[in-house]
């Protein structure tokens, strides 16, 4: 008998929760395939190391962009591999809950469920990421009080107001930490005439990136390819430059949080001032982002103790209580 | 003769009326139970989201599960 699974199929990382066991897999959402034979060569961390460093016959790709499937076949293969790695075979077909962005279209929704069923699931249900994040962050969403959760992922940022087990207001933008990396790449190309890869841009973001000036502002040397000479070149970037470079995506995320606040009913708005907003997702770990949101919205922001795992833990709770919580799944009749 | 011929018709009519009455009662009973069901379902839904219910899954955290 297969154990049922909850999967956070993120743009950046994929996490799998197994019923009764907890998180059993956590790795980057990357797959490397042989273009000639179609064989899978690596997944997860191994495939991540290949990005931007492969010969022409190998493609190391992220099959999801902006929380949506960009390559159906590769996504299906990745899900099939994930299920195999956690012990699912053709004779054991578990129920699977997949966390997806709330702004997903009907076509994208069908693509995810079809890919999961074809990969070996007996039943595939979807749950909105902010809802799963609120459950996983252990917010008191069973009470009639306003709980606000901001989930900043690799490809999407979503803000939701939740009360009495349901979403009251929701705002989502297809801007995430990969857009912040892309903004750094564009800045270095434009201002320094040097091309850098997405992994280098991500490393700069982690090292010296910030959304607000802070006491720990530093500089970093980065290596790339000079666009004029074509030769390797090292340039020095300051924290202030990086802050300037990433201001556009950061401002878009903060603006979406403000829009969600403005959608919330006044009765719940007073709760936010007392209880604050909860930040989850890897993108929320950007230095100074919480304080910038706090400064611009005048509402306290708290970081979840498990920002990377909150979504899959929430979905895992739903798989543990499948019957009682099935009304939460996307497309389900509420509270059947 | 007329009375004897009338009896089956009367029984048929009575059977139809009592059958219809039974259907109406079953429908009303089902309607009531559906309202109760929805209240129970909402209660189960909220209970499943309570901190006590989440203790075993969410609060256990990622440390307890084996990772690859």
C-alpha cells in the first residue's frame, strides 16, 4: 500500500512530504536530459551543478517557470523520478497533493494534475501555496481572526489573508527570486559590460543582496565574460549597486503586498497591526526585505521559523487529514 | 359488482398517495440531514486546522523525516 504524498513543486526547489513520515525529499527543481536519446542524466542538486556548463547535447533545465510548467514531458519525467525515489512503483499508486500558485490558469492546473497522474498517482489534487504556507507556518487559521501570509518563491510571490480556514483576500504576481537574479544579470551586463550566469547572479544576491541599506553592506568580486573582448573578467560590485539593480522586482513584490492589504475587510485589517504578517518562501530570506515591507506598509512582518518548508508541511497536514480538508483543494466543492 | 370493481382502484390510489407521502418524507429528512452534514463538515474542517491537529504533522518539523 502506497503512502500518500504532498509535493511542493516549486520553481526553485521540490519538496516531498510522505504521510506519517514527514519530509522525505528536498532538492532543486532541475533535470538534465540527453537531447539526442531523451534519457534523464541527472536531477536535483547534480543537475543544478550542470546549469550553464553543459555540452550541446545535454540540456540542464528548470521545467517550471513562474510556478507554471513550461515543458510538460520533462515535468512529467521529473515527477515520475521523484515518486520512484520515494518508493512509488507501478503497483503502489498513492494519492498526491501538489502545491501550486493560486494564480495558475485552468490549462496549467490540468497540466500539473495530468503530469502527476501519468507519473503514477492514483489521484492528484491541487492546493494553493499561500493556504498551505499558512497551515505550515502554524498560523491560527482555524480562528475568526485575520492571518496574513506572504509567500515569496522562485517564480511567484503571493500574499493571502486567511480567516476561519479559508482565503479572504489574495494577491499574486509572477515575480520571485529568479527575477531578482535576472535583474542582477541585466545590471552587470548593462553597467559593467560583463555577462554572468544565473548561478553567479544568485550567489551575488545571497552574498551582498539586500532590499534595505544595512550595517553589513559589503562588496563582492564577480567573474564573467567581457562582452567586448570575449575574455574572462572580474568586476567589483557594491551592495548599493545590487540594491539599485533589484529594486524593480522588489518594488513589485512590496506593491502586491500593499494591494492585498487594501483588499482585506476592515474587521480583519486591525488584526494585522496586532499580529503582523508572516513571511515564508526562499525569496523572503533576502536581507532587508522584511524590514522594507514593514516600513512601506506600517504593519509588522515576522519571518516563519521554517520559511523553505512551510508550504510542504502545510500540504503534508492536508494529506494527513485528507477527508476533513478536501474542501480546500482547488476545484473542489467547498466543504463537501 | 360496482363496489368490487372499485376496490382495486381505491387501493391503487391509496398506494400512490402513501408512496408519494413517503417520498416527500424521505426528501425532507434528507434535506435536514444535508444541513447537519454541512455543519459537521465545517466543524471537521476547522478542527483539522487547529493547533492540536497540526501538532503531529506541522510541528514535528522536517528533522524527523529522513531526507535525501
